[in-house]
């Protein structure tokens, strides 16, 4: 392990964590074993109540590349992800999630692409899904190799193919991330974030499966409904009515509006939102009808009590 902290690290790795003691050691070991060593590792602990703090402090005491920060309260997963980037110094940035594993050459391979190609804003490897014990489940095809010249082509391909969001665990240019709003406090904001990134430049997928995503009981992917994931992304937020599909739709439109592209290109991008509507448009109607269904349930419950 390293004994000195890098003064001006080329890469920053952000590791947001909440009650991650079960898989934390394996994740840390895979990150610290990277063949690319010019990095800092920023851990943002979202006020964990298990042994996460002890494990992190133990590793930080042995490896000066690690910076450990503990939040005084749980600020939600998206804000904690954003905080790791806000604390970073490197010109390249990578997110890591507790439970996931990175092959030792992942960072080196991704950084090499970014250094060779100024048109690329994100490079990520293919994905393998693993179980709680680390055993292979299946190979996942992200299909987000977006090496198209025009933003509207990249956006259209992304909208057609994006399901599980693994690409953000590759390596970004920090300058690109500074042009986005990062992750929002609403479910599936990582989809909007990745659309923002695609509007800014090419995304390259490496052909090798260097990223392993662990599927376990408390992971976000275990919650199939946007309504179920609301508490995961924004704990403590109390709203009587939720419109998560509208949040996503309007956020995509806002991303296109803010992108540094020509008006003609922007109109092309707006036109590609028909893909989103085709896949998720029913959710907009579901959001609008939910308050009436909930009001009906409440009225029947009140009548029953009488």
C-alpha cells in the first residue's frame, strides 16, 4: 500500500457508502490494487450505523491516498455521490459503489483512452453481474458505446439502450462532470445524468468485462418501482404526492436545453425524446392518476373507521 498522499493526483475515485461493512473490504481491496496508482480515494460515509467507519479509518491510517469523510446525517445516495466529486482534485474521476469490484487494470485502460482521444468524455468497461458471494450470475450488455459525431445520435442510442446504469462506474473527465448537474434527488436521476454526459461528447465501451456489479438485497436495483426508490434517494423527504416520471421527463428536457449545442442540434435532441415517451410515457399518466387512487383508498379507510 502507498505510504504518501499524492500531491496532485491525476485521478480521483469517489466511494459513497452507507452501512457497507459486509462488502466494504472487498471493494476497497479491488480499488487499492489498481495498476494505475496516481489517484486519491475519497470515501463519503453517509452516517453509517454499522462498522463502516471503523473499517474506513483503519484503511485510511494505512494508505495516505484515502480521504475519509463522515456526514453528520444521511443526505441520501445521490447527494452523497455528488459530494465525493465535489471533494475531488483529479482531472479524471471515477465513482465506485460498495459491493462492486473493479479489475486491477480497469482504471489504467480507461484513462489510456481518455488521454488518447480528446473527443471522449467517459470510458467504461463491459459489466458482469455477481451474486452476494461474488459468484458470477450473468454477463450484462450495456450497449452504450456512443462514438457518434452528433449529440442527437448519441442521445437516441442512449435512450433506446439504457436500462441498468453501469457506465457511470467508468472513468470521466472531471471537466465534463463540472458541466452537468450530477445526480438529482429523484429516482433514476443517473439516467438523466448519463444523457447530459452523452450530449457533451463520445462514450467508449471497453470490450473486456472489468467491472463486476454485485446484486444484493439492499442495492437500489432491487427496487423495481420509481415510487419504491424515492426513500432510497431522498430519505426523510415527506411529500404527499410523488411524480417521479414527470421529474425524469422534465429533467431530460432541461438537460437538452442547457447543453452547449446549436439550436438546430437542440431541436434534433428534443425530437429524440419520442423514444423516452415510447418507453416510459405510460408512467406520466400513472403519476397523474396515483393521487386520485390514493385519495380513494383514504376515503374508503375513513368510511370503514366510521
